[in-house]
C-alpha cells in the first residue's frame, strides 16, 4: 500500500491515495491488528477533510471509511 500511495501521490490521484488508507486499515483490522487499522482509517479521513473535493464527493468517499 505504501508503494501504491507513493504512485498515487506522484500522479496527483487524491482518491486513490485516500482509498489506500481504507484498504490498508481493512487489511490490518482483518489480520488481527485493529488498533493499527484504525490509525490508517483516521489518516484517510484526515486527508478527506483536507482535500478540496465537492461536498457530495467528500460524503461518498467518507462512506467507505464508516
């Protein structure tokens, strides 16, 4: 996921970068590390809140984190 985030950042693909935190959070939670998984979910949420998305797009992305 870190490499994926790096590439998404390099190509300026904010959605992909944000979703990588959701995916990694899910993987960590399902493999028995929920505390670390929640940290990744929170990082994604922080990026959503900081990004310049239209409000309807922001709400849709946030749904994948909740």
